C-alpha cells in the first residue's frame, strides 16, 4: 500500500493511536516512521486539525481509519492533504454487509432512545455501528471498568474497544500529547448491537445500564 505509493525510508506517515497497531506496523514495514495524531471525540477518527498540526517537512501520507463503523471526515482530511501535498489513504477497521449494517442501525436507534447515564454514539450520516461504543465518564462511581463489571454481572456482554492506545505501547511509545485519544481509551465501552439481538436482548442491555445511571453522578 505505502511502498506502492512511493512512501519509504525517511518519510513520516500520520496515523491514529486510538485503535489497533496494524496501521503503525504497516508504516514501519514500509520503512517510514509512524506519527500519531489525536482523534475527534465524537467519531474516534483522526481529527483534521490535529493532523494538520502534526505535519512536518518529512510527512508523506496520512492513513485515516473509519472507526467502529463511523466514517472519518475525508473531506476535511483531504483538504489537509491537498494543502500539504500529502497522500491520504483510508481504511475501515472491519468488514460488514449492508444487511448487518441495517440491523445494527435499527438496534442502535433503540439504544440511543433509551440509554441514560452513558454518552451514546454520535448518530451521523453513514455510521454503520460496527460497534456500539458509549462513553462512561470517570466522574464518580462507577468508572468505565466498574460499570463494565456491573453490566456483565447482569448478563450483558460488553468490551473495552481500545485498551491501550498505540502510542502507549513500548515499541511505539512517543512523547506526544493526545488528550482525546487518552480520554477515549479511558471512557469507551462497546455494548452489543449485532443483527442477532432480539428485542428482549436489547431490553436487557437498557435495563442493566440504566440501573447504574444514577451512580454516574459526581461523588461529593
């Protein structure tokens, strides 16, 4: 991908740190250096302003990842690329079918309308809800991890979508400020939203989460 585009030794490629390590690995395999930029707090995709701020004379490309089925803003990222003469590539973090996406949108709409105590995903055009990722702000009791344990105890499967941002990993550790990436890693939780869910399953998710909603107020 990168080598075919002429990216190689001495080049820098801007990638997100919020997500899996595959993009950074691809950059290293091409002989280039991965540079991490912050994400948009609503989409978890690369923030165009953060990308622009990370550009140097060695920057050759940007890899935008459509995270959790939420599309990156390729319009704004493309503008940054044109302004600086950069190659702008895009990748999705999974494979999906239109039928599955339609079911997930339906289920996401149900959860959006009923969940309290968590911040639900931004319902923007093009979101396929490959994962239904909410935020559990650590502003009191419980925090995200305690919330997850309590929800699992009620029979609802959930997972932390990004446990460790790439820039925290020893082999890619960078002295860089990525506040939205750090916040997302600490607050996000993926709830079930798949096509196989029944109405009873969705009701169980809402009941389990909303039973904890009152505990999310700050502790005084």
